[in-house]
């Protein structure tokens, strides 16, 4: 009988059931969709382990080996050590290779790869029979390169044409220690040196296979690092147990946090409405002798039926949602990747375990909420259930707040005072007191803006929201009395019911207000920051917007030619040779740029109109240096093995504020001497974006690294914008629960107010006024939420603005009014659409039938 009654109620109210499922399925959809990303990344990494390493379990290099400057190994010492590990049985096999960064050209585009010199030992290690030039299969597939094709290999001597003899698999499909680079080109060791890709006589890398499971590879790698002082990477272990396997799904689940919360709040609110809607039926059953346990069981079974259907539908929708999230993930690399990187695609994968786990996670909290609601409602006496007495929720838990100020006093007295003011309206139900309490909370919190750490900013945001809620709800009766003077029946009815049923409407109101708050913040704060940064990127790095980093191999195979190439120089308004070095002043390490005195031609420093520097003079950060003072700096190149320390006296002629720079560093010094081991290059002012692209192509061809400052910063900021856009999209799902909850409450109100509606229509109130009353009630709930959100956003924006201005004095807030009005207009439009159906039901109520029916 319990199941029969529960299922009958579920199917009899099928229209409301659909709305409930729509609101509750969001949680399951978000959880399953986000967790499916973990499955996709896990499968992607597993494929890389199979395709890109073969027997390469660990890769070992000298700790001073860098991307720019490979450091040869002590082959005799390292070989003896690995031979000992092989004899012990830890290492199965090992081999030495020469590995260096390289570049190839295909159809006018350039791609960074690894060039690897091999000998018979690598062939023995891999068990493969290849010869000549071997290109990794993934790279060949991406660039449509086939066996026998001629490719252009970029070297320090220009482009060299080489013929592809084999397409490599497994060890010869190596894509770096992380498996994330474009790929590799293998060639005999003599050919690698002949093309001047590698300067050392001895190899710089060890490939080794191990006799232990992948789970133990990290331990072996650490042991080798400790015993022989190498940098060892457990390639397969890092992919198989990478935090990214799990983090990416949890990251999106975190972005979905409030949408999940709003769904759970909706579920809790609906179960309260469900119990109240069943009060007459359940009250009658109690009067007929049904026990509390049976009444609780009926409510629980019906509620669980809603949850079961919604979770199954939500899990199905979660598969599609996961595909959508993965498409967003696949777009991210293209936003940040350099011109020389090939984009990769992660293919969608989801396991049954993830679907089941997602359903269980999304059901845990709702089931506890349902159980609590069912048991609590079953304890209400039949007399109360069959009467018209309003059933108010018991709020004994509120007394816990008495201890909150005491606890917070030991954390921070300020929070203790604010919490004491905030809890008063919870126990003293006076509207005036509520307004005063909210105003005091905001006022006291306002004087704390811009102080403290991250948790303080979060706490103040919550206090601003709480104070705004108190004020808006406190003045609601005054607004109602104001509209009474105009005798506007629709408005007075709507405000009366909102005022009377504050707690019932509170969940919908909270969802609307917080999501609107977050969306408004993501419209205002990023816009302000991006506008500020856009202004800064126009001048690049102190006026220079194009950097060239020369390949350190040119130290051995020839010098630079950019400053002697008139055609190349014509792309720039100014091009200056620079050296990037480490410097030490007393006990402080600083990073400075050394350049010729022509550097001053394009320098743009705020507050400095003209500048003239001689040798051993410069400009510096005001946080480190003083104007017209002399400093002794110990200068040292940043490349390992060939850097020497040089001490010089420099006069700092002008100062700049590093906070006003997009890419801060400590100083620019005029110095004519070449520093051994310095990272050398050029700083330029490119004429336009087309000239920048032509310059980049020339630099790529010369095996150097171009950095178009404006373009690279745009990539970073566009990726931030992209993440903000994704976060907003996930927040919007919380609105689905809010809209569903608003519609369900409106439908419930239609049925519970049938007698009142019938009475109003019987005394002459026309149906349009009834329609407007229901529509206006929903609009007022949303308006209250929006007013609260706007008030809170104002204070939070001021709070963050003060924080930023303290660090960046010329920062200012920019409000994108068009976007703000579009957001608010969209919220109102969707609210009206979702409320039209219940409002239409209300205006169709037959007065005679409604009055006659017992309510």
C-alpha cells in the first residue's frame, strides 16, 4: 500500500514531476559530466604510455641540462652506475643518447621538436631495426609526412633538407619526458653533429627500462637522483599517476559548485512543499490509524522516486554534458600554445564506474534531506495536518548561533562584533531591527575593506550579502504599505504573500541573488582588469614590444646577424641588442637587462619625458634603487657552465615603478661588455602586427625564439577570459534550479490559493489582475534578489578595487553597463517565461468551483 500511494501521487502530478526532475537532474548531470573528464584524460595518458615510450621507463640528465643548453654526462661514471643497477636487477637495460631541442619547417610553418642522435646501443635497447633519419609517428601523422619525404630541418646554419627513412614507433615515437612535445627526429650521432644541432662530444641523456611495476618507478628515480646526482624523470609513472588525471574533472566540479548547491537547495525546498501538499492525505491516513513510520515511508518513497528518475535522466544528460566540457578543454591549448606547437585532441571516454559514482554522489545529500523531511513531517499530529494551521519549520538549530560570537572573538574580535549584530534579527522578529542590523553589518564591514587576506575578503563578501538581505527583506512591509495607497490589488497581493512566506521563497531568492551576484562580478572585475592591461600592452615592456632570444648554440657555431640585416631591421622602428643576466646587490638577487645606449630611444617610463644614458648608467626599480646613486653589482650570466662573475659600479639615473609594468624586472643598464653565459637577444619596437609576423618567421628560420609581447600577453588574457566564460556557463545551470523552483512554488500557490482566488473573482476582481498578481510575485522575488546582488556587488567591487589600487595606483573600475543591463534583462525575461504557465492557471480558476471545494 505504501508504494501504491507513493507511485500514485508521483504519476498523478506528472507535470510537476517533470519540473522537479528538471531541477534535480542538474546535480547528477554536473557530477557525471565533470568526472567524465577524468576518464578522458586517463585514457589519453594511457595511450601516450603505450605509443610514445616503448621501453623508456625513466629519462636521466645532468641537473644543469636546460632546454637551451644541453649538458654532457660523465658517461664513464653514469655508465658504471647504471651497469651496477642492471646487475642488481633494478634496471633491465639502458642506453645513452644525445638529445637537443630542434625545429622543422612544413608548409611555411615551424614546429619545435627534439633532435636525438642514436647509435647501435639505442637499436639494441629498442629491439627495432631502423637506419638513417627516423621521424616519430605522431609528428608524421600530424604533418602528413610519409617515408621518403624530404623535410626542412632548421639548424644554426639555416635550413637543411633531410630525407625521412623511417616512421618511428614506440621508443622512436618519443615525445619528450612528459609525452607532450610535438615529437622527435632521430638520426645517427655523426649526422647530428655534422648539422651542428649538438655541440658536445658526449651524450647528455640516458634512456632506461626497469624491472619493477610502473607504481614503483618514482621510487627508483628518487634513488638514482640521491645516489648519483642526476635529474631523473619517471616518464610512465608521471603520466599514469599524474594529478591532472583527477584534477581537471574536480576543477570543473569546483566551477559547478554553486550550481550543485542551488540544485540541493531546490531539492530541500521541494521536499518541504511536497510534504505540505500531502498534508490532508497523510493527515487522513494518520487519523485512520497509519503509524508515523508508514507516513514517513510514503513520503520517502515518493521523494525517492523523484530522485531516482532525475538521477537516471541526469546521468544520461551528463554524458552529453561531459562531451561539451571536453570540447571546451580541447580549445584551451590553442589559446596558450605558441606558433611552434601542434594542438592535440583528447577523445571522449566515460566508464560505467564514473556514471554509477556520479549518481551516488549526487544522491547522498538529497537522500539525507528527504529522510529528515519525511521523519519530521510524520511526527506532526493528525489534528494539525487536517487543520489550516500553517506548519512552520522548527529552527532549534538557530540557537547554535549564540555561541558563534564567542568563538569568533578568539579568531578576530571584529568578526565577533559583526556576528553578534547579525544574529539579533534571527530571534527578535522586528522589521525595523532587521534593517538596522543589516545597515550596521554593512557599515562596520565597509570600514574593513581592502584589509586582511583571502579569507577576509571572502568573509566580507558574505557579510555584505547578509546585510543586503536584511535590509531588503526588512523594508518589504514598507513597500507593501506604499503600494496600498494606490489600491493596486495585484501588487499588494504579491507583496503580501512574499512577506508572509519569506522562508518558503528564500531558497529561490538565494539562488537568484548569489548567481546574479557572481555573474555581475565576472562582468565588472575582469572587464576592469582587462581594460587596464590592454592600455599597458600597448607600450609593451617599457616601450618595447618584440623580443628575440638567441639560441645559445650560436655561442659555439657563430654570432647573431639581426643587427646587420637591414631588411630585417626595416620591420622595426628600433632594434637594440640586449643581454639578460643575473645580478647581485649585497644579499639581494635581481634580474637586469644589459644593452647599448640606443636602448633609450624607445623607452617609455611614466613620469620621465627624456632620458640619456652613458656607459655604466641605467634605470631601476624604485623598490630596490635610489635615483642618482651608485651601486656595485655582481653580474653573472644565466647559462650553466660558462658564466663568470663580474663586479661593476653603476649609476641609477632614473627610477620606475615595477607595479605599473606588465612584465616587471629590476633594471636596464647600459653596458658595452659581453657577459659570458648571458642569455642574448634583441628588444625591438615592431611597426605593426603584419611586420611582427614576418619578423617571427625570419627568427624561426634562424633557429632562435621570437616573442611578440602584445600577442603573447593577449594569449594569456584570452585564456583567462575563456576560463571566466566557462565558469559563468556553469553558474548558469544554477538558474535552471532557481527557475524550476520558482515555477513549482507558483503552481503550488495556485492550488493552495484556489479558494482565495475564487473569492476575489466572485467579488469582481478580473482575471487579468489575478494573472498580474502571480506574475508580479515572481518578478518581485527576482527583483529582491537582484537588488541584493547589486548592493553586494557594489561593496565587493569597492573591496577588491582598494586591494588592486594599493598595488597598482592607476587602476580604475570599469562597469560594462551594456553587459550588466543585458544580464539583468535576461533574468527578468526568463522569469516571466517560466511564470506565465502558473499565472495562466490562476486566472482560469472557476469562482463557483473554487469556493465550493474545501481548501
